[in-house]
C-alpha cells in the first residue's frame, strides 16, 4: 500500500531531519528484505514516535507483539535504560531469527528478547512468570486477535501504562461497520473494547506517509 508522492516527500523531509536511520536500523531493514520478509515495518518517523512515547512513559519494561525483523524493536529498546527489558513475541521462526541478528548488531541483545510462537500461546506463559508490569505494550501482529491482545495487555500492565495498536485505519477500512475482513473486524472490536473498558481511556490518530494511509490507537491504563 503506497501513498501519494507528496506523502513520501513529506516523510522524507521529516525523517531526514528528525529520525534518519543509523547503520543498525538500515542494516535491519536491508537484511529483513534480503531474507524475504515483507516490507511492513513502521517508518522511521513512526519508530521515533514509538521511542518518544516509551521515553515519555519513563519505560523500563516494554512488551511488543509482532516482531518481524526487529525494526520497531530497535527503536523501542533504545528508549530503555541499561537494566530495562523488552520482550517481543513473534509467530514466525524465520522472522524471529532475522530479528535476533538485527537486535544483536544494534547492541541490544541484553535488553531485547524475542520469543517464538503464536502470541496467544506466549502470553499466558509470560503471565505465569509474573513479570514486572510492562510500561508500554506495542501491538502489531495479526490484527484479527487485537481484542485478545488488548485484554492481555491490561493484565500485564499497571495504572499509567500505555497500550499502542498499529494499523488501525488500513486505508479507511476501519470505518466500514459491514466489513467482514478479519483485520478490520479485529481492530473494530479492539477499538470498541477500549471505548467500553472501565480501565482504559484512549484515542486513535490517522497517519499518512510512505506506508500509506493508516494510524495508531493509544490507550492509557487506569487504576
Ligand atoms: N512491529 C514490526 C512489524 C510487525 S509485522 C515493525 O514495525 O518493525 C507483523 C508481525 O506479526 C509479522 O512478523 C508476523 O509474523 C507476526 N505475527 C502474525 N501473527 C502472529 C501471532 N499470532 N503471534 C505472534 N506474531 C504474529
Ligand atoms: C501489515 C501489517 C503491519 O503490521 C503493517 O504495519 C502494515 C501492513 C500487513 O499485514 O499487511
Ligand atoms: Mg504494523
């Protein structure tokens, strides 16, 4: 899904000034591409946005659902202190293998860990370990499971934590109440869950850029 030339030009302008990819980020994208992974990582502008959110949160513990080649993982893990921890859940062993190499090259292997398997199997195992509450959860995997991921995120966070969902707009398809597309159905269910949940307050922001017309939902966990 590619946007207009103008959206690309504006993304290039902002990214080249504010969030250019350094060597490790460039290499992560290059190796992901070489390994045949789909080019669906967040943009550099979005990666920096996630990093700033983690910093504003004062995050020490981050959970990511959907690693791909670890590009967003690197942006997020760089927001953490030396003793911080990021756990990223990835279904595909091949994606995880590429991500682990990319994370190590970025010098983040002591901070960021990738766990392979369907996230709905990894999440209960993670909960059994009684981890410190996650300060930020970035949900970016199979959109059909978004409501389940939001429920798990609530269980694994604390009052004040932030939950971020990627790709909630999908070219505008989210606004179609009659859609039977699993991604749209899952995302609409997640938005309605955030809207009706007594422990969440949220919003969603539309974005354009080199990844087309899409958006993020943000939800803050209440006490
Ligand atoms: N966050 C990444 C992009 C993730 S793309 C970035 O911006 O750089 C979505 C990823 O979710 C893919 O790698 C896909 O294999 C993974 N995924 C799909 N279904 C999943 C599931 N059930 N559990 C965990 N990961 C899943
Ligand atoms: C897709 C998934 C993503 O996480 C994303 O950011 C863009 C596209 C996809 O499955 O097409
Ligand atoms: Mg995404």
